[in-house]
C-alpha cells in the first residue's frame, strides 16, 4: 500500500487549508480553530478504530493484522502531529505574553 493511501493524516491538509484561509481573508482564526477541531475529532476516531482492532487482535477475532498495524500507526502519527501543533501554539502564546510584559 503506497504512502499516499494513508489518508488518515488528513489533518495536515486541513491545517494547510486553514493557513491559506488565514492569508486570504479575515476569518483565518476561525478557520484554523475549525481545522484543529477537525484534527482532534479525526484523532479520536483513529484511536477508537485502533483500540477496537487491538481488542480484536487480542481476542483472536482479527482477520488481518495488517489493518490493525496501520490503524495503530495512523493514530500514533496523528497524535504526534496534533501534539506538535499544540506545542507550537503554546510557545507562540507564551512569546506574545513575554512581548506584552
């Protein structure tokens, strides 16, 4: 399966779209917020799928371990992406607060 088939990390596309919207119009903050909300919702869905497949693997009801491995990896990569964006946002907020002080 090619890397392009791993479309679960669609939050990258949503974040890029929010960045473009921020440059194109005055509602960039709302678009970015919506993109982050969508990324978190996607992450929750991916983690749920990963958990369900992991339980099936443990109980012996899983037909294809490949799907469970992909779901687990997708959830992990998306979690790392969302955590990285969150960390950058917190760093930016702290920098703005330092400039105001």
